[in-house]
């Protein structure tokens, strides 16, 4: 089976599971159960394979199966395994064993609640404690959303366990695709697409994520650290694992997320992509007022899709104007529009040789007031490398045409590149999408940095200053004239011919009328 066939088969299975099980539970809420059980299955198989491989290699016993030994015997490996993997699961609490007993377990909800607490609790006192804490909080096995009685809830939980258990994920480390990670991303795409506005807050389309990751690592085969200050479910960060290979992000993946549910999803996503706990640091909190990674900056590659034009404290907090992240511009982003506050934060934490690619609301390119002053600071100090106009209707929950601002601290010229990619899309379902061809065309334009009529324009920062620091792409890239050109002489001749024909027709009609009237007399 080819990689594409394997992925298509997986997606068909997931779609069927979602349709069969969703029922009365809202899709965006229900995803927590499907993704949670997928995560539970993954870490169960992950730790089983890990212990099987170690034991078989050490003792030459190819028949050893961790899932079949007693909990008492398994306790011997708890400490060493927790140090290495970050968590521990006893054989009786593995996904496959809980699933086997599920149909006849009248207290299945209590069993699952205990297992989830035990998995999180296994990390207590270890370095991984913070990475495991609260991971299962959104899987409420006692929720009325699952059913009005315990029996009905357990009946649905059995269906979820069986559906996730029947997914053909195979030996994940031997598959030609990242099956657990791919299943997660497909579920997120599917649910975000059906969730309306809320979905866009949690997930950036994969092809956009890939473009941003590719832009930030042009010319590099490895980077030290990658960062997303509004990391959502982690889809942007994890694209570096695909673009570079996770081993080539040497010091790991860093991110912060304000939404608790999404923060948990991001950490789950890291594990599902087989990124071990010591290779990521995802924090919970408000990045603008309470950033958690002061000791980890600067970062070589920063990617982000911050929330558009949200409110923040701004100048209502007198401490922020002296914050080293915001102070250099001499002004704070407006309280009603935090977009450029996120931009300044990312610039501050960007390494001298690094690149940041930020999805922005288009208003930041041309709005006046404090935002204009911040743009002036960015242009005058030559920090804006490129501005890309994206097509409309790419993101879940919004149809607006967003843009991308690319920041660098060490540019080779004193100019800004403008790319009009507003027509670079294919239509798929009710959304637009960047095809591989579209993505490559945008990336090549970014790399080559050369003028291309109606698509790319390299503009000196002096010219931008003269244009009042407006950095809207449409101000610099000329639109192609698609109106049909007309030869005026030919048009006049055609009009004269039409008029002559009309006159002859009128004469013929008048003659017919006269003949009819004469006949009546």
C-alpha cells in the first residue's frame, strides 16, 4: 500500500468513526473524547513496545509481552521507564486490556477515570510532571453529554474504545506515514471545518503551516529551537518535525497557549508525534503579559497565527511600556488590537540569525495611530523582510484574506519584498487551499527575492517611508489588467453597421405596416 493509499484509508476510517459515534454530542466537544482515546492508545502501545524491545534484547525472550505480565511484576520497571519516557502505565491499565474488559465493566467510567489519574500521577516527582499534568482533564467520562445515565455513558465509551482500537494504525514506528499524528491532524481539520468560528482558534491548515515552517528554515538543515507564542494545538510547531526532521530541531519545541483545552491538545499532539517530554516545553498562560520562556529565548525559528485584533492591557498597564519586548518601538499596540504586540514580542525573542513568519490580520499593514508608529520602527530598523498577501477563505472560521509578515534581524539589503499570492489557491469544498504548486511558487519567490510583474515587488525601505509606512501588498504589486482591450476604430465600425441594419429593419417594418393599413382601406 502506498503512502497516499495508507493515509486515505486512515482518513476514511476516522470519518466513519466520527459520523457513527458523534450522535448528540457536539462535534467540537466530541473530538476531545476521540483524540483523548487516540492518545491513550498511543501511549499504551508506545510504552508496551518500548518495554518489549528492552526486555527481549536483554533476555533473548522474543515471546515476552508486557501487556500480559502482572502489575506486581511490572512495578520493577516503573522508575527507569518513567525517567526515560516521562510516564508509566501498568499492564492492567493499558488501552488494549481496558478495552477487552470494557463491555462487561459496569463501572467503566470509574475505571477510565482512575487509569487517567494514575497515568498523570506516574510522573509526580519526575522531570516530566508538568508535561503530564492535566492531560486528560477534557475527557470527562461522567459528562451528561455522553448520556443521561451511567449505563448509557458507558455504552458510548465502549463504542469509542472499540472504534479507536479498530483503527488500522499498525506498528507506528514502522509505518510509512506518521499514523497517530496524521490521525490527530485529520480529526482536528475535520472538526475545525465543522465547528465554525471556534475551530479557527485551534487549528491552522496544514499547507499554511508547512509554508511558514519552510520559509523560516530556508538554507538551514537544522535549528536550535523553534517557538510559537500562540501555539494552539501545535500544528505549526510540528511542521518543523516534517520539514527538518525532529532530530534536527536540536534543543526542542517551545510554545505557549492561553486556552486550557487547547494547551492540553498541544501537549497530547507532541506525544502523538512521538516527541518525547524532554524535547518540548509547552506552557499555559497569556504570552503578552505573562510570557513563560524568558530563560529559553532567543529562538532560531518562530512561527505563529495569533488571534486577530483581540483586546489586551496595552497602555492601561504602565509596566508594559518599559517591557524590553515592547519598549524599543516607543509605543504600545492599541488596547483594542493586540496584533503588533505579538509581532514585537516575537521580534524581541528572535535570534540574530533567525526568521519569524507571522500570520496577521490585514489591517496591521495600513492602520494609523500607534500601529503606524510600530510599522515605522520595524521598517526604519530593517526588520521586515517580506510581506505576503494570502488568498481569502483559507482558514477555518474566517473568510478574510490574511497576510504573513516575515521578520529578520540580519538582512542583506535595505528593502522589503512584497508577494501578492491572493490568486494562489485551489478551491476545495467550501474553502480555498494552497496546493503544493501554489506553496512552491510562493516559497521560490521568497527565496529568489526578484521582481515579477503582478506577483512580486522588491521595494526600498525609503520608498515605503515616503508612502507613509503603508505596507499593504496592493500598494506595491500592480494588479494585472484583466479587462478586454478594444480597438476603438473597429468598435465604431461595428456600431455603424448595427445602426445601418437597425435603420433598414425600421424601413421594412414601416413598409409592412403601410401595406397592412392600405389593405384595410
